[in-house]
């Protein structure tokens, strides 16, 4: 997949010079709703013998358009999003820097400069896709053009609820991992690096790997989770129990930073500096402050057993990437 990073105004040498079918959207999460867009993109490209292209944006438009409610964390930060887009056998992906200058492009200018000039013959996007200054462009506007065909992808639902990035984000923040993972179509994951921590876990029989996220991931609700973890380049998953939080038994919650710690089952290796992927399977409980080490250790043992059970019930002897 050829990735073309564009800062407005788009330059002549950045245009696609062959006819394409193009899907438009922010595509954070690359969830089941997005799958329908890519399914139609594939069908249209095959039907009309076109190359497949995607146009996405970075950062989220709210950073420019709604600073008070700006979205600066993602289900799939740009690198992850591009990786997932590439899995759909896409030929070109244009990443437009969503800047103040780009936000002032009119709907007419967007169509000419970013659609027609890119040899787009088939446009595919969700029913709620908007573009141009003040969001005046929409899918109905695109349908008025004769230079290309426009396909509107209707709302996708699961259990009578719209599948959307917003809903998935809220489910993660509420600890509703099953809902989030069903709508994503895969287990939510966070990539990171193992860094030095306080090493307190070793003193109480629960050594943990401290994970520094490698990008601006949305962290699920503060609490304890059943997880699996991929370490380094080896294609093997280990099971574990993770805590996202401030460790209130030992720290002032108002002053401590939120950290991710994973106790990996049946594992005793030095992995500082290793790149890892943590997959979030089950929310077990909120993080709480304990009156001393003994009740904390007792609860951690219970968490570990519950995590082992849930992962075993879900996946048997093999932990899977997908539901």
C-alpha cells in the first residue's frame, strides 16, 4: 500500500494518477461498521476494474474544530490504522493533515482538489460523512456530481445499536469490554514498551511488567483486567492480569500517574525494553485502596484465578486474537 501524506494544499506530485474507487472517513478503530465500507469499496473496485484507495485524516477534526471537546486519544492511532487499512489490500492511502488551513477548504474545493483530481471514479463513505468548511459538504452533495458515482453506506447496527467509534470508546471507558470487542470485531489492544517500574510487585509475589504505551491510545476504565500479551517478535501470546491505575494503596490518587502493569502468568524473564501488545479481554473490577499489603495480596490472588478461569472458558488452551 502506498501511503501519501498530504498537508493542504495538495501538491501535483501527490495526486493518484490512475482511476480508483476511494473510501473516505476517519476510520478510528477500524470496527465492524467500517468493515461494510471496505466490503463495498472492494466490490465497486472489482466491478469497475479500479484500484482501491482510502482517504483518512489526522489528527481528529475535533482538535481544530472543537478544542473544548477535542479527541486526542484513539482506538487505533495512525500507525495502527494504516496497518489495518493495508490488510484490506488497498493500493493507495491518502492521509490528510487536518489543520486549520484544511478546515477552511470549501466543499466545492474539496471535491475538485481531493476527489476529482485524484481520479476517483467511485466514492464510498458512511451516511454521516461530511467535508468542507463548516461541514457543509455531505453525501447528498457528492451524489450531485457526474464525474464519479457515490455509494452511501447506511448505519450499521449490533443488537439494535449503531456501531460507532464513539460507542466503542464509551464502552471501554465503562469497562464493558465484551460490547467494545464485539463491535470492533477483534480484541482491543494497546502496543507499548516494557519500562522500569517501582518493582514493588516482586516483593509481594506478583512481579509485573510496566507498559509504556507507544502512542496516544484510549486507556480503558481504571481497574483490573484479564489480558493476553504478545512479547517481542515471537508469535506467542501469554495470559495475565493487568491493572490500569494509580495504585492507591501506595500512592496519593491525586498525585500519582496512571500506569499499566501486567502480571504475566507462568513467566519469569527479563523483558525490559521489549515491545509488547496487550489484548484486553475482560474487566474484573475497579481499582480500590486496601488497608495494607495482606488484603491486597489476597485480592490479587483472587483476580489471578478469575482471569485464568475467564481466559480458559473463552479460548480453551489457546488464546486467540479474535472473538
